[in-house]
C-alpha cells in the first residue's frame, strides 16, 4: 500500500542553515499495516509524513501509494489517496460550520458536486451512527458549531472525517500530543477501533514510547533522518520501553534520547 525507495530531503541547501532531514529512507507497508513511528526531535518523523503527503517534494527517491507513483504529484492531488490528522486539533475541521456540515464535506470529498443543496434526513441519521463510535455524545449535537467543541472532541471528529472515505493511507502526525492524557487515551482508543474496523493502512507518529509499543502491528524508530529500528510481530509484542531504548542505543551508536522521547 505504501512503497518508499531511497528518499532524501535537504532544507536550505547550500546555506549555513542546511539540514538533511531524510537520508535515503526505504519503507514498505503492506495493506492493513498499522505502523507507529517514534524518534527524538529532528529525527525526521514529520518530514517523512510531509514527504508522503506531498507538503514538499523529495530531492531524490520515489513514493508510491497503492501502486501509483505519487512522487511528483502536488499535495492536493495526493489527497485522493491519503487521510491525515494533524497535531493541532484546530486544523482538521471548519470551526464556523456545524458538525453535520463538516461530516458532509468529508463524505463528499473527491465526488462530483451537484446543485442539490442541504443535508438529507437519511444522511443525518447516518452521521449519528458514525458519531456513536466516538462515545462523546456528539451524535446529539449535530447542529452545534465545531468551534464550540473541546480540543479532544474536535480531534476525534477530525479522525472520523479523515477516515470516512476509507483512504488508501492514513497519516497521524502526533494527533494526541496537544490533548490531556485522559482525552489522548480516548482518541487513541477510537483510532484503534476505526483502523481495525476498516483495516486502514496507517502511519502514526508519537513521542510516547508506551503508546508506540501498545498500538499497531509494527514499530519503526528514526534517528538523524534514517530508520534505525523496525520491529513487528512477536518481537513487537514483547517490547518494553527498556528494551526499545537498548535497541535504539545499539542501532544508533548513541545513548542519547531527548527528554520529550523519554518523558512522553
């Protein structure tokens, strides 16, 4: 479902601020893989997701989604294949529109537009059923403005919207980092339910090592623009934070792990 071969990305090339964020990254995801991505500040995690999404084009290498080479495609053209949830809960919804209107936009994504106006009663009933999986009571607040919701409620709604059309690939860029621990746990639980139910191929960045271990069927760790750890199956099921740190030290040749990674 995702095939990345030898991608490189350097920012501010030829200046004193030159920074190589990705160094020949290779990554292959099978259909239905749920991969957690972890690493310290500046490891290349967000750059990897932005490269896949087309936020910026890579300098070298290729990126394919479901067999389609998207390497040269712009961000909006890749959007037909990709669902994405950002760290900031404010980024995935339209604050001045109602919950049902936001869901209608997501449901109509990629479809031909008509002159038919409004949202039908049948659609509203469907939205109510969809919202029940969030377990936040939003199914009874369809006409509420999204801007009145809490950060956790907006992020959960964004997750639902990003997955309504069952994208080929779901990108989660630290989507619980801005939430309090209780709300973050709820959103992660909802993520697990939706990804499992729809068998979505997913890449989830997290700074929390325990979350990275607890979720998904595969874990990769990045360091200085490279993937230095890639574990799955029984090896991942047996992982502990201590074992993961030991693997990181062995793979990177460094005992350094930034505070955010350790304390997350």
